[in-house]
């Protein structure tokens, strides 16, 4: 513990020293990036560059300068030589060391808006580097009480670049660690963050991905049920991911299908029943979800092109739209085209249609 504190103190002191340093010079790192074989001096050049560049982010009070320093780091984060693993390994180690220390220092800075600006920019840097070694750094912030910081942290471990690396057999332990941490925050995360978690869950190739996706879907379904849902447009992506899983091999199609059917049903029911209470923006978002899901998701699942919902909405015909609902989901007396398992009732009989949405609050 003492040695760790000493290292942090030394690094922190180094950053303070850099407060009066000049802007980052990239000549040395650019030369190293062009080498096919590196030596100890080159490793030191990489480490010095990352330390000084990250330190520059902490030292400057100007937002644009922070962004510029971040961009310089990203631009020089990879070798220009193909398959140069030495550069990538050293840069990764240095980034983990200095970004971790910088985040600790940024958290304690005043005023609060400067601390927030630095933490988010450091997380944006982490995000852009898409380094598996940095995933653990980002995970410390996924449960932040500040939703913007939480979103940035989740984006660090849910962007396409990092997911591709987490899907490597070498990174399976880290992938599972990320899935566990994201599972812990589903219940308390805002809509945008839930969208990122759903994207991660739909793309990650570990067994923990599917339960995480179902948990996000259940959270959205619950928010429709009590009329508290926000950012309806998000559900276009969630329904797309669920629909893709329904038509892919190996997925638990029963559980996936139930969530797809219930969530899609609630989206359509909200549009129908909320005609007099929803804002124009809410209606527009619901229309986008309905039209896109019918076109790309439902048509793929049913194996035929379907445009009935789109036509009914465009014509403004409420009766036609209700008929489309009954055709897709059933009407209580017969099953609809989307023939999925909605569970069993108290008597053990199969439920052939999704739950009905209550009337909107007065």
C-alpha cells in the first residue's frame, strides 16, 4: 500500500510540475512510431510522451487546449509500422498508468466544473484509445452519480472498437468483468446509458451478454408500463438488437421473443393510447421506432415485407392502426402474426398476446 501511494504521489507531483510546461512536442514520438523494432530508449520516449501529454490536459485551464492535448495523444497512439506490437504494448501500459493517476488528481480539483471537464475528457481519451487494459480504469466510473460521467464511462467499454477486442478469447475475463459491472447499474441508469449497455450486450460474445440484454429490455418495458418512459427513440436500437437475436442461431429465442413482443407492443400501444397526452416530440420518436421496427425487425422475423403500421400512421387512421395491432399481437381471442411465447397464466394456459398498457395517467 505504501509503495502504491508513493507511486501515485510521484506521478501527481510530476503532473503538478508540468503545469508550467510547454505544449507537447510530437517529434520524438513520431520518430518512434516509424520504427519497426524498438529499444529501451524508444520505450522511454513513449512513456515520456504519454506522461507529458496527459499532464498537459491537467495543466491547462482552457477547454480547447484540453481537447487538443487529447487529440494529440490519440493521433500518436499507434505505430505506423504494421504489426508493431512493441509500440502498442508500451503505449497501453503508459496510458493506463498516467490516465489512472490523472483521473485521481482530476477528481479532487476545484472548482467542480473544472473537475467535471477533466474527468469527462480523460474518459473520452480512454474511449478513443479503445484499449482493453483501460477498461478497468473506466469501470470505476460507470456508477457515477453524475449521469454524464457515467455515460462517458460506459461508452468507454461499450464502443465498437473495444467490443471487438473484448470478443478476443484473450480478453474473456475482462469482458465478463465489464458485463457484471454493467449489470449492476441497469436499474439506476438513464435512457442513453441503457442504450449503450444494450449495444454492448447485443455484440459481446459471452454468455453474460444475453441476460444483460434481457435486463435492459425489462427496464424499458417497465418504464412503458407505468408511463414514465423517456427517450422513446432509444427503443429502435433495443428492438433491432432483440430482433437480430431472434433470427440468429444459439439465442434463447423464447426469452428474447417475449421481450421483443412486449416492448414493441407497448411502443405501439403508447402511440395509440397516448394520442391526446403525448407531446409532438414523443409522438415523432414513437413513429420512428414503429416504422423502423416494422420495416427492418418485424419483416425479417415474419419473413415477409410489412408496411401496415406505416400506412396507418401516414393516413391518420386510428381504426386501421388498431387493426394492425390486433393482426400482429392478437386480440385476446386469437394469436397474432408475431407468434411468441408470453408465458402462462395462473391456470397454466399459454398466454398468446402481450400485456395491455394501462390508460395514461390523468
